[in-house]
C-alpha cells in the first residue's frame, strides 16, 4: 500500500472508529512513517547520550534492499509479515492475508495500553497489518517464491494509459524492480493500487488473479475492528461516538475505486473525507496533516549540541520505541513461536 492508504485511509478509518483527531493523526503518521523512516543514523548528544535511528524501510534504489541481513530486520517484520503456512522455511515466510500470525500481532500490540508509545504502536501495527492485505503471496526475503513470469502480467481492460505504459516497461525489463526477487518487485507496485484488477503467473506455473478493491475493503474493515478494540481498551483515545463499518462502507468503496496515481488518490481522499455524505465523522472536518516530514526534520536538527532530554517526550522517539518493540516482538517472540527463525 502507499501513502493514500497508509496515511489518509488509516486516518479516515481511525476517525470513523471513534479515535480522537490528534490521536488519529499520530496513528496515521506512524503508519506512513514506517515507509518514510529510511535512515540509519547515530545521534550523539551533548551529555554523552546517544540515539540510534534504525530504518523501517528502504527506497527502491537502495542497495540495502539486496542485503539479506537487512531484509530480515526491515522487510520481513514491517512489510511482509510471514504467514507461517507450509513446511519449508521459504513457504513459511510468505506473507498471508489476515493470517493467524498477523492477528496474534494485533492482539498483542493493542493490549500494550501501559506503554507511553502506545499510540505510535497502533500506527506501526496498522501499517504491518494492512500490508498483509496487499503484499500477500510474496516474501520479504529474496526468494524464488517471488519469481514472477513477467509476460503473464495482465491488467483489466479498463486500465488507463498510464498503467498500460507501466506494464509495458515491466514486461520489457526496464521497470525499477527490486533485485533478487524481493517482495512484489516482480509485479512493480500493482498490489498497492486499490482500484486495480489484474492477474499474473508465478514462475512455478501457479496462476493468480486479484481484485485489489476487494482486499483493500477487507483490510479497511480489519483496521476498523482493530481501532474499535483500541478505543474499548484505552478510553482516552475515544471521542465518545463512532461509525460502524457498515456506515462508511459505501464511501470507502467509492474512494478506493478511484482510478489515479498516488497523488491523485490522495487528493481524492482529502476531498471525499470532508464531504458530509461520506459519513466518516459526525460533523464536517478535514484530514489533519501528515506529521512524518516534521519528524524527519526533528531528527535532522538533533546534533552534538543538543541535550538528550529533548527526545524524552518526542513523538519521533515514541515512533522509534514502537518500531523497536514491534521488531523485537516479531523476530524474537512471535515468529519463533511458529517455527520461523528469521534473524
């Protein structure tokens, strides 16, 4: 999924579930920041304290994408949560939509209401959980399992010229796809476009057809359920009223059906959310701005002239703590409990 869903969709669903605007903003920002936190850095403070910033993603062109060790601590826990099915290691690490492992992760994280980074953790959880509804069928490690028979990729007839041109590039081998069959690189970003209907064959001959709208709707309902549970467990998040999923279902389907590139889809989210008929909130309101750019600016401003006390109550530090907690839980507890030792 891309920013239109990880930030704007997550924000809208959180608000509909009854989460207060400022909390929804942090949750959605943390969700998108999982994709935008791509810097590994050590910040040394004036009092001799240090902050280690660990990435939760890499840009497509980054050589780290082909580093097996890095794939294991970035792509696997944050973007391609293993589903645990099958008998071999490669089968077990394949991401599965709404898997038992994913549900155990959600159950664990939403119950950590005593953590100061709880709201940020909800955002990290939302990102990882939502990605299982688009990244399913692929692995976060370079693997033949991800090997796609490129010429078999076909889009539905009503695809726009933009996407026809993109698929031509993929078939010609000129698209910017990830090396070593990492994730869904072989099918570019097709799993991330909510309106797309398409099909492809794996190299092993297995056929796969997808209606992204259906799985995005399933993912939206799963997020709504998660946020409703969070409101029940942590009453300070709850504004006192909410919308059922059935009340927002038609609006969600309309928004997710919109055919456009990422920026056009974002603008559509902004426009439709504040329309009274969308029914996400009781009264008309706008989607609050994404905080990730401020968090990155905050990190860049930290140097050896800064005192470590500036991070103690920082939203950025809460994200780092949430990401660190999630990474450790998934790699050291959750996956090993299912016979999967990744790192």
